C-alpha cells in the first residue's frame, strides 16, 4: 500500500487542547482521517487555520505518547494501492 496524500509535518502539541499542530502543505479537510507513514491511524483533522497560502491543521489524536510524533510527516487516511 502506498501512503495517502501528505497533510503536513507535526510542529508541536497544543498546550490548551492537546491536539497536534501541523504545518500543512495543502488544505486539509475537517473530519479527514490522519495516518502516520506506516498507515496507522493517528487521529482526525479538528481544525484548519492561518493564512490561505500556508495553513495549519489541528489534529485530535488518541495515541499514547503523541510527543513521539513531533517532526513526523502525517498523511490523509485515503490509502492508494
């Protein structure tokens, strides 16, 4: 299986919500499933904000130790074969 479309790179974890904050390379869609590079589900896009030219995405996650994802690239859950 190939990876889905790249959503962005995890910059940090929000102190107020605990969500992952991504610097997004494209406009992610709210409610879209997010996976890691191995195809494992990480969470869903909760919010998209910031400038249109370089948006940010907030991902609500339920994984243990989400800090291990800082610096990781995340992908849409739409996997292509």
